């Protein structure tokens, strides 16, 4: 028996050897290359994985995309790479093979950047909106902030001064969470908290973190939302060069209809003797001119398996539509990533920018004698005179009892120049300690220097009386950031964990100095010759420093890829609070349920491709106030002893000053239908901010007008909807993106129930404040009289000091009195809420159609339900003889024209805030239309270019609005201090209007 078994075993072994030998004889060396289509050209795809299906045998492509593997003719290769669709390729007895991979757009979109890492979209529990590079570069934008407008639900972006070159922007995410503290979101660029966004051309993607679950990892700076920016980086393979260039022709989108020279002369005769001066000057035509934007960017990127780089330079040049305004920006952006070995990665990001801005005077705080801005002067200056007198000097007008410079003189002679240098750098080291444990350390530095110079020459009224006045100021701001955190990524069966634990340290310092002088012998020195002046003003200098230390932790847990949990906590300490109130803890929790993974959804799998329910709740904070606000401060003042200096109490100490805290609830639903052709994201949120950093008025006997306290609360609640559809997917492809958002803001509690604020331009001499903070009302509601038309002959006049009681005079409603009931007298008791500047809802619609090599895009946005108070039209339609007026004056009441609702001309009429000057600020604007053509590959191969795309586009081409001013998309005095940005909303006075643009551009890739 033993002998037989031995022989049988030997025979089986021989058969096996023969079979293996035959199989090996059939295998042969297969050589191949893996590529991908990049910028119209096949580029090698190093690192692609090549496996033989059904076995463990495999290899990876080298730096040139080449690979070799032993395979038989019947084998099938499985080729995969992150971000590309996995494909199967039969060997079919070939000895050489070329494999071209296609980008998997859905796979790329699954990864979402969040604080201190990234997560799969299916595992996301918070409310996050993503904006692509293509959306940010759809048209030439002053900054990435401007390009974000209308691209994310719940995000409002508004320029501080319309289309002014170099203007800043206000961003609100889900409404303003504060009143006196800053409500701008924090910006994080490649991990650098508080960084400046690079130009849109250098941004790969942007994520907006909106709910507490997403923002709590940033703790004390998460209350206003977080904008995560990921810049473009190099890829392995050949060096790529891209050149993007565009030129935009710009013009004013609107003008206000004013009286011409003869009409103005007839109007002025009602106030006394006046003779027509012989000219017919449209001052808006004089100061408005064609403008342009020239935007050019060159980038070089590439690398190999261990080192990748990206280098970009951008030059942005804008000449504004107002004479005397222009802006230039030069920027450099660079990223380098190095894989030292399988465990260690290092790299750095470098960004530098210089901008130079020449500005004109607009949105003046006082348009009185010598203080008018260009727009304000253009609207009210005499139209019956020209620019120059016979001796070559500039014409002036007498309005409101004082002289007024003509608008061209202001635009041409006034000088304001700002130069800003920004440098930021961030270096990192990423160490993979174990397969499931990594450590990342980053060190970032940022430095901003700006200098602002201003000069009024003697050719202008303000400079004439003092022989010219000049001033110069400068700021130097430095930020140091260190981030260090561990990340645990572990999967055990059906359990998946991701745990981040870290420490952050950030120090910010600011230095400031400024001075002024007047009494110059010559205008030639401008603000660079202050030593030539004879009347120096009081110089100023200052220094401040703030420090934030933080400990943070976030745990993401996923069970069965169905149930996802996120728990976040951050302990923050900020130096600008009181000694015993510096530290606070901000927790949050969130849950996500992938309903689509449940078995009961299987019968609906042909309808629903995704369905996820999200819910989150948490607390985030706000410490965005100046340094030393909890301390008693001394300020300089005049001394009663000649020649001596003196100090006075400027701020009272507050030993309890601490954080604003915002709690937020978010419930969201993500639904994909018809294999992703329709995708819906819907969110409902409620936010309540308590312990407001509120500047409370103090009794006059204290000697200090206000004190910053933690008192009061506000709420924001609303809905957001994002709908993406692929309407056509054949030869003609058509996709749409609809965004809708509605936010309701309300003041819940205040220290004194109500606060009045918001004086208008000083020369209007308004007798009352015109905006309110009132419990139960939105922030910034308008407060004034209800206009009731005009009196006609025979009407009963309502008495009241300063109110007209003549036929043709303005009439106002008697709505209240000392006892809360109408009392038959017009006075301050008759003021009431007359408008709300907060929009009811906003929306945008983005459509893209492609056919063969052509692409067409249409981007529309709308804002609805917001009221605007126009000081501009108040000045132009009070008809008190203080300057030019609108053509509405042609219909004014006169004894010969009594059947009208337009009041008579009256020199004694005061400027008064009423709902007569409250207008519907709703608008629908066609933001961008673009038609592009990409040259076919057959043409590109002949000229040895990878990509050429040419396009023509138009921006702000059509605006549909009932607002009668120059532009509904403007603001007045809503920049500067945080209180201005949060409270002074919905105002318009002599603002720089937005512009209409026509753009031609080209993109070339080598």
C-alpha cells in the first residue's frame, strides 16, 4: 500500500510540473503604457496600478507611464488610478498595449476638504458647499471673493463700493451673527488660518463650511462660517505650461435722468433771479468713461514620482469707469510637494501680491463745502456751465449756501493712492507613523504692509483755503501660525474611524502710523513732500498684539457605511478678553444616515442613486474684536495748559468681557435621482448668538460714551436649496445648477430694548437717526415718517414744527403721539418702521450647454425683498434748490400744475427720512454669458499645442430692477469697522456703480 501511494504521489507531482510548465510556456512578457488625456494631450499616468484579473499578480506604471508584466493571451488587465475610472483590458495575445484612462468626475467630487483633513462626500455629516475652479474663473474677477458671488447657497457677497477698482467685499454666511463684532467668515488657504485668497486662476477648489458640525473645529472663529481654499498643485509627468489672457471693455450700466441746462435754469428761477449760463453739460458723461480689465496669467507645473511643483504669475490691470480710478495687482503663487519616502512628505506654499490703487472720492460722509465726491457732485452740479473758466481755472457752483467743486476737477485733481504688499508662506511635514496613524505639522507666516496717501491741491476748495492739505498713513500686520495634529484612520470590519487631535498657536501683531500737513508752497510734492508744509497736524502711531491658543479634537465614526457620526470639540484661549474669561470650549455633534444603503431601498435603486439625511448641533464662537478691549484705555486730548500734553479715559475696563457664542441646529437632506442626473441638497438651520459683543451706550456723566459688554442676542434661521441637473447627456449636453436661500434675521434681546443709529451724509443735516436695533425686528430696519403725498388747495394741514403747511407741500401721516395714539400733530412720535434692508431670499441659476467643441454658459442671480434707503434720491428729489435734481421735477406742483403728486419747489424744505425714499432693492441680473470654442485635437497636433480655447463673454449685461438709483447692488459706509458692515445695510449715497463688461479671452496649454 505504501509503495502504491508513493508512485501515485510521484505521478501527480509530474503532472503538476508539466501543467505549470505548459502554462508558463503560454505566458509572455507584456509591455504597455498608461496615459490620460490632459489639456487635449495624452500624458503619462505614473503610479497607475495594473493587475491580472482573478490573481494577485500586478505592477505599477513608472514615471513615464510604462509597465511590464508576465501575462497569457487569455488574461484580462484591471487598470486603476485614484480619480480615474477603473477599466478592464483583454491581453488578446498582444505583446504591447497602450491604455488611456478617463477621469472619473463623480469619484473626484466624492472627496470634500474640511478643517484639518478631507472626507468622502458619502461620509460627510455637516453642511458644506463646494465651488469648482471653473466657476471661480468663469469671468475676470477682482478677487476670488467676488467670484464666489452667487455660487453657494446661503453665502451673500456684496462690494463695499459697487464696481470701484480694488474695492473690498463683505461676506455673510447664513446672515450676520453679530452686531458690533466682525461677522466675516474665516478664510483658510491650504491650512493657513486667516490667509488671503490667491487669484481665482490659482484655486483648485473652494469649500464653504456652514453649520456648527463643519465649523466647530475652528472654535472661536467658526461662528461666521469658514471658507476652505485649496490651491492648484503640480502633477507627475511632463511639464505643463498654461497661459490665460482676457481683455474686458467696461462701461457704466446706468445713469440717473437729471435736468439739462435750460430745464435747470427754469427750475432755479423759482428760488430767485437766475439766468441760463449757456451750456448743457451732462456731468455723468464727463466723469464716466470706458474702462477695461486686462487679466493675464502664466502657470508652470509638473514633477515626478517624488517631487511636484506649481508656479503661477498673474497680472491684473483695471482702469475704472470713473476718471481717476484704476487698480493693478501683481501676484505670484507657488507650491512644492516632496515625497521623501513612503512615510514622509514635506512641502511649502508661497504667495506674494502687490496691488496699487488710485481712487476717486465717492460715498463721502459729508458732501458740504469742499467735501463733495465725484458722483455726488456729478449729480447735483449746475448743468448749464462747463468745466473751465475763461482763465483756465475750474468752474465752481454755489449750492446749499456753500461752494461745490465741479466733478471733473474732483476726479482729476484729488489724489488718493494705496499700495499694498502681501506675503504669506506655509510649510508642512506629513509623517505616516503607522499605516493608520499620521502626524502633520505646519508653520505659516503672513505679512501685510500698506501705505495710503491723500492730497487736496489748491485747485480744489478744501485745499485752497489752507494752501493744500496732504496726509499719509501706513500699517504693518504680521501673523504667525503653528498647527500640529495627529490623525488616526482605522477600519475594523464594518467600523471605520477617523480621529484628529491637535494644538494650534497663532499670534497677530499690528503697527500703525500716520501724519498730516498743510500750507504748501507748491502742489507738485503731493503727499510725498510733507516736510514742505507749514502746519503739521498731530501725528499718530500705535501697536497691538493678539494671541490665540487652541486644543481641538474631531472623531468621525462610520458603521456599515450607513451611519456616520461626527463629534468635535475645541478649547480656545484668546488674549483680547478679560483675564478670567479668556478660555472657552466649543463642542458639536452630527449624524448622517445613508438611507440609500438600506435594504428597503433596493427596489428603488433604479430611481435613487443617493439619499442621505444629516443633522447637527453645536456651539461656535466669535472673538473678532480689537486687542485690549477688556482693559481701561487712555486717549490723548487737549490740555488746558498751553504747551502741555494730556490724556483722558477712553475706555472703561470690563473684567467680564468674553466670547460671543453661536449655537446652530442644521437638518439636511441629499438626494440623487436617475443615476445622478438630478441631485438635490436641502438644508434648514437655526442659529442663535448669545452674549453679543455689544457696544452699550453709557450715561453722559460717566465721561465715556460706550463700553463693550457681553449682552444681547440675535437669531438667524433659514432654508437653503441646491439643485444640480443633467438635462441632456447626448451629443448636446446641458447641465443646470439652481441655488436658493432664504434667511430671517431677528434681534432677540438688547440691553435697552432699542438703539437708534445711522446718520446719513453730514451735509443733509438729518434731524433723526434712520435705522434701528429693536427687539423682535431684523437688524437695521429703517425708521422714519410715512409719506402721504402732497397737500392740495383746500386740504386741512397737520401742524408740526418744521413740517410744511402749504398747498404743494409734503404731507406725512400722523400715526402716533405721547400716548401711542394719533394726536393731530406731526413730531418725532410719528416715526415708525418703514422698511427692512434684509432680503427675503436670494437665488442663482447657472446653465451650461456643450456641443462638440462649443460651450455656452448663462449665469443669472437674483436678490428679492430687500428695501434700500437712497440718500442720493433724497438729495435729488427734495427740491429745495440746493443743486440739480431729477427730471421728476418737471412734474412738480405749481399753481398751473396742481394735479400731481410731486411736491413744489421750496427752499425751506428740510431733508427728512421717510418711506418716500425707501425703494424696493430687488433685482435680477445676468451676471455672465459666455460662448467658447475649443480647437480640435487634429488642429492642435499640427501646431504642437495641447489646448486652445477662445471665448467671448458679457458681464452684468442685463439688470431687471425697480430701483431708480444708479445701481441696486451697492452699499454706503458698510466697510471699515465691524459695526458698519453689520448694521449699515441697504443704504445708497453717491456710490461707485457696478459696471457692464464685454470680455474676450484665450486659454492655451503646452
